[in-house]
DNA sequence: AAGTGGTCTAGACCACGCC
DNA sequence: GCGTGGTCTAGACCACTTC
C-alpha cells in the first residue's frame, strides 16, 4: 500500500471526488476520517480538511462531528446566482444603459406585502417605479418600496444619474434577504411598457432585504419578453 | 492603540464587515494586508485569511496577489440555489409524490439544442417525458434527452419506482453544467396537462450537464402555474 | 466518555502579478 | 524584483454529537 502523495488540497479533492464518482465509496458510505486520509496522502490534516470542506459545500458529502463524513445519497444540484446591478448586466452584454424614473411618491405598504415586509406603525415608505433600458429598448421594469426610516438619504437622492437600484447597492448595506423567481402574465400596462401583447409570459423576480431586524427595501423586477437567467453548475 | 483581540475567524469577519458597512473603509479602498490585520487582532495570519476569503466569496471585497484587498464598489447580490431532486422538493412541502412516465423513445436531437448539446455523429439519445405530481396534482412536466453512450444503464432502467430525474442523480455523476430559467406561455398540450388555459405564464428551467467533455443529459422542466422558486441572500 | 470534525497557531515557502 | 495573498505543516485545543 503506497502513499498517494498528493499535497495540494485541490489534488486531494479531485482524488476524493474520483473515488465517489467511481463508487469506491458508495452513496451513504462513511469515508475514512481526516487523520487517516492525511496519513494516506502524506499531508497535514488541515489540507484534507480543506478538501472535504469544499466537497461538503457542494453537497457531495455531509459531515458531522463524531459521526464522520458520508457520501451524499442524492447530491443536490447547487448553483450560485450572481445578480449584478442592472447597469452592469446591460453593459456586460455590450448594450447601452439608461433608465427613467417613472413614479416616486410616499405610499402605504400594499396589503399583499405585509408578510414579507414587517414595519413598525408609522414607518414612511417611498414607492418608486423605474424602467431600465438596454440600447433604448425596455429591459427591466422595477417597482420598489423603500423604508425611509432605515435609509434616510434615499428621500433626497435624485435618481437621475444613479438609479434607485444602484443607489441602494452603494449606500444601504444589508445583512440578509430573500429572493423569489416566477413567471407572470403581462397585464395591459406592463404589456404596453414592453411593446408586446397582454398575456405575454414574463420572467420576474422579487427581492426583500433587511439590515438586522430593520427592513430595507422590497423590489419586484419584471424582465422583457424572452429574458433568460443563466448560471453555471 | 489597543489590540482588538478577536480570535475566531467569524468574529474577525464581522468586525471587518462592520468597518465596510460603517464606511471606515470606503468602497474602492485598499484595506490593510493580512499581516497587519493579524497583528491588530492578535491572531495568526491564517485566521485573518479565512475571514477575508469568506468576504471575497460573497463579493464584498476583491483580492489580488500583490495588489491587495479592496472593498467592492458595487457588491453583487449572490444567492445559492439548491435544486433538490423533485421527489424531495415535493415531500419537503409535506405533499405526496408520484410520477408517470409518458414517453420513452430513442430520438434524434432537435436542431434547437445543437448548441447546448454537442454530440459525436451517431450518438444514440433517449427522449423521456415525465409528469411529476404533488398530492396527485401535476407539479412539474419534464422533457429530457439523455446520451445513452455516456450513461449505458439508462436504457434498461424501468423508471417505475425511480424517475429519470432521480435515477440520473444517483447514477450519473457530472463534472459541470449550466442552467437557465425563464418564463413560457403554455401551449395547448401543456395547458391540458396542467388543467389550465393556453397562454398561461409558466416558470421553466433548462439544465445541461456533462462529464468531462461528454454530454450527459439535457432537461427542460416546466412548473405548475403559480410556482415560485425561492432562495436566501 | 470518547471520537470526530472545526479551528487556531507560528512558521515557512510559493505563485502571481504590479512596477 | 518584490510585495501580496495562497497554501502547507505539525501540533494543539476545542465543540459537538453520538454512544
């Protein structure tokens, strides 16, 4: 039994991955402990730990103290979505970016958002509607509610040069949030904005962010017909 | 100048995060090197490295050798999507899962998939259509092309007990893939499957996976009306 | 109680990429 | 060239979890 002498954590990860893929270790199996693997590979335990931590992040193995490391039975597909600010998404496609502020008013929270956006009595909310264009074609329609108590500067910002989207990314840090993706049927207003027929299927996303326990903003983005959101596995 | 004496990497990450959020370090600023921070916090450089690596993964700072670490100007929103096998997505909602294999035949690749799915001449492809149900209501309609040369056992699997989706997750490892999400308008066939009207907006996803340079499978999943895909930020 | 992964240290060498 | 982050080591202690 010769030692494998892999000493970089990526090499070790590939070797472990190979054993999983080749069924040397079956789904559900307990694999050797870090100390044993370190001895086998002739490296420090830290290095094995790094490799296993990486495999655990992608869901291929599950790790628990004392219980050890097991090969996952149904490894989930994991994908990381990177949602850039809209300006960058447009310019990354080689298109020209501009935006128009269509609405900007202090408004009460619509009842259907009560669950996602829990506010103290008397909180003031700013509602904004923005259309983002790529090469002068409508690209994303953005409807946003922003908590003025949590983001004071928002009320006096102009949004001519910098959109509400960009302003918040640069000025309002968040500690958490959730996001949801779905399909909607264009109503008459949205259809007119996108120069399409009512009933067209549109891709949409909603995002709520908060800082600590304080809600920051809730936004719904409706994408132009035919939009596809891509990611790598 | 007293040392901060934070010695766990999560504590250090929170302290650094705080300085970024409070604008002690402005967007675009170069922050001190790992060695300096280690001295300030009274810990090993490795520990600071771990904290900074974590911040870099979420996109809040960008790191380059020799150039140092900078606070990101437009920190992107990053979200990790975990796409479980369909059975688990259904049972996690507390619903009963079942599936029906509707079509299963060897078929040529439709021309519109030629780009995503580059095959050697003469490769045999299996086409399958499966409806997945949650509590006996149609949940996901799955159309799949699978490379029989890359996944030999697929041809003889029954898919009565285990769906094609689940079978592939358990039996066909992949080294890479891409995924795309979009909205579609239900055609007459799909509308009938989901007991809705033609033209209904539906959420859909396509996934292509491969192992090394060999394509494994291409699948399109069309979700029941009203489906929302959720994730945390 | 004991075994496993999680983390920290102090030191070292290396690779990348600005200058 | 040389400064910075990236990684590796050998050892230690700790935290969690199962037994």
